[in-house]
């Protein structure tokens, strides 16, 4: 056989054998998925928020009037008793006014007593006596007013507490806006914090909460909730809570508060990765009669691996936890593994 005839035979054989292509994709084939059965779980729900440590009593010591300081006693960092004189302002003019008023009062009292005796023997009429009595009362009122002005020149500790650093010196002219020093009682401390309104059920007056301060998680202190703001802030939608505690913590320190739900109830928890976010809603995929069904849900409390379903999912529903990427609404499903809910939501 010649070379030409052999080449033609090989070409005809090659053309008669078509190459074998891949199988076509079957869109109706069931999708293999893993599921878990929704069930109620007892979850210890907690939330962590930030708070600020405050002194039980705190005040900036300022004078009630303007003047020059003539006496100053600020034992920096020490405890002072309530009523201790911290500073005095120059009150020489007021003292002079007070002395003058007292002299006038003595004369007015003598005149009133004399007129009283004359009135008894009908030596003067009632109106003349009333004028002298009114003068006595007027001078007494002037003395009380002048004494109140003198009292305003004295700065006293309003309560027993630890005084801060001195801000002024003797001889300085101060006004009502000048801070001489600060005073705070640190034997009892309080802490304020805020929580979102959705966690309002986590707090109640008298409840104990754990707090940590100074960035040290091991330094835990137990505080008691003493008051709750009766109105939610319209600006932040947060609720303000106040607690009290005893401890060696400086006022102004940063604190972390750990709250637990007051009355824990069973919740349906699912893995966080089964939630399909949408522009308007959140969805999960369940198995209904071997068919995939997308249902809208509402979520609540979250942990590191799980999320609470508050609406849309019922106990006993089969939730797809693996293979969701290949599932569409109405897809036929082939159940692979059924995983325990408590294992995958830990």
C-alpha cells in the first residue's frame, strides 16, 4: 500500500471517532446539605458596657462673692471635716456696716422701750409707738442681711471628704467662678453607665453587677444598682444606670460592667453563618418536605459563634448549616448529616 493510501485511511478513521465530552449538568439533581434541628437552649445572656467611676459626693469649692483672700487653709490630699473653714475673703467693709447697724439698733431699742412706757400712760398715740417699733425691726433686718454677706465671704467644707490640690494663694483676688480646690468623699463610690434600651430587662434596682477597673480583668468588684433613669435618652436611645460600691478606686477611672439577663428564658440559637443578610431582612434556609425554603427571621442576642432567633423560626424546624451556597428557594435537597444544635452553637 502506498504512503498516500495509508494516510487517507488513517484520516478517515480519525474523523469517524468523535471525542467524548463531559456530562451535561442536571439542574434537577438534589443538593446535598447538612442540617440541624432548631431547639430551645438555656443560654446565659450577657452584655459588656463601659462605665465611669464617680465619688459619692464631689464639689468644687468656690466663693459666693468676689474678693481678696485673707485666709487660706487647704491641706492638700487630706481629709477635712464638714464645716472646716477653707478660705476667707476680705470683709472689712461688711464688718464696719455690721458694727454701725448694731449701734443704731441699740438706740432704736431704747427709743422703742421709752415710747412703750409713754404709750402705757397715754403720753403718745399708737402710731408714734408703731414707728419706733418698725425702726427696730428694720435695723434687725439690715443686720441679718449684712451678716449673710459676711457669711458668703467664708468658704467651708460642706461635707467630710478628701480635699484636692490648692488652686489659689493668699492675697489672690477671686470671683464666684474661681475654684479654690476640690472636695470629694471616697469612702463610698458610685459608677454610672448606659445600656441600649433593648437590654432594659437586664437591670433592676438592687441587682448585683460585676465591674473591673484599671484595665485589669482580674480586679473584679461587685456593685449594687441603686437607681435607674426613668426616661430613655431620645438622642442615643440609651438608658442610664447608677451603681454604688466600696473599693480602692480613684474617681474618674474607666470601668467595664458585665450584665447578665435577670430572668433567663430558653432561646432558639443557630450558628451565625446560617444567617443570609438581605437589604431589608435576614433569612435562613430550612428544609420543608425535602425542598429548600427561605424564610425571613429576626435576630437577638449574639455570641461568638451563634445568634438567637426571636421570630420566624419554630422549634423542630430543620435548618441548613452546610451547602447553602448551592441552594435556591425550591431546590430539591439530599440530607447528608444531621448535626446536634448544642455542638455547633457553642
